[in-house]
C-alpha cells in the first residue's frame, strides 16, 4: 500500500483549527497518509489564539513530502512579501510536489510567485485584498477549493476539510473518501461553493427553503428535470425558486444539477463497469457525449481516462 507523506507548514499567527485539519482528515484514511507538522526553524509557533504549538520538525521535512500543506494565518500577518525564512523553507520543496493551501495560506503561495497565471481561491473576506496584491492570479472567490495541479487552494476555514477529502477522493476514490467523511462526521461533498456563506440580507421570516426539493432531485437525477418541475415541487414561482435556491446554495439550479450529475457519474465510473452511455442515462445526461463534455469541463479528463485512473488505484 502506497503511503504518502504530507507535511504541514505552520507559520506564526496560524489558525489552530485549520492547522489540525490535514492530520484529522488524512489521518482517518486507513493509513494511506503520514502527516507531519513543521515550522520554518523547528521551533514553537505562535497561533492566533492564546496558546502556541510545539512542532516536532524543522523545514527539512518539506524536502521529504509528496504533498505540502500551507496552513492559514490571521489577516494581520498577511503581506505581499514572503519573509526570507519562509522563502528558504519553500525552496526545500521538491519540484513536482503537490502543494495545498488552506484559507489565507494562498497569500503565501501568491507572494512567492507560485500562483501567477493560475486559478486559485481564498477566504471570501480577504478576496478583494488578494486581488489587489496579486493581480496575476486568477482568483475565484465563489468556490470551496480549486485544483490547478500541482497547486490546490481552498477557501475559508472549514473548506480545508473539503480540499483534504478531495485529496483522498482523487488519490484513492470515492469509497475511501466517503468512509473518511463518516468517521469525521462531515459531509463527503458540500453542495455549492463559498458564495453561499458570504454575508447577505437575512431571508424574510417564514421564507420557504429549497432543501426538500434538493433532496427530491437527488432521488431523480436520471429523470429529465426542468426549472418548472423544481419550482413546482417547491410550490414557488420559477423566479422565486431560482432566487432562493441561489441564496441558499450559491449556484443556479441548473448549474447545481449538472454538478450533482457529474458527481454521481464519477462514482459510477469508479465503482461499476457500466458503459459511458449507460452511466449518462442513469445520471440524467441525454447522451454519452453530453457526459463527456460536462465531465471534461468539471475535472479536465474524459470518462475513460477517469475510469482508468481509479481502476488502477483499486
């Protein structure tokens, strides 16, 4: 069994919750990962809370990693220049190593020039600041994470859980990722993106939710579903339903539906021997060509290539 070493870099001002996410999530993956934590000098690290943390490793651990995670720091510690000690630590990372940032950790990668010309995300509250500091980065503040191999960036706080589950899913398939999610009592895949958490006016008291309709959709992914069908189930006008759906999920109903169909198709590609056309029919795409188009748009590979990857992993 391949066991990948993951090294988490803790910087002064680190958020303790996010610092612990890689160890908690990846550590629940049946021994597939070894997670170490290091600092730039091997010494204790001040957190943004009222305590510090003692780490067991110095920056030399970064040279041994298959994946490096940059833990986030409080906004007061964010600058457009990387301290020399941090640059020296980053220089120890081997070429081709997968590098993940959680929340404001993207500022470190961007300040080091590693995200220039790449798509990335960070916490929505500091998105404007990020754009002004790093105009060469294609920032998408609406998503929970971005996978622009070999760099993965996640949005605010708990989206570190999402990106770590994505690593497990990408490395070892949905079955193990779902098992990890159950062990950690978190959803294996969160609907929508970061946009749903951005501060906005509170819905009117008594406003109906679209949650029941989303559950209804998930039981009928293989059926043709139009906006009129969804609004009818929710007993709303189409306009009201679309607006309320976007407020709750952060996506339009149509985009969310495609996302769920692609996710179901990925599961079937990993776990079954059904043909592409058969899978397309089961998840609600009219043709295999439509499935190929949407899967490529979502993850950049064909169904056949995706299936080969996970059949090899199994």
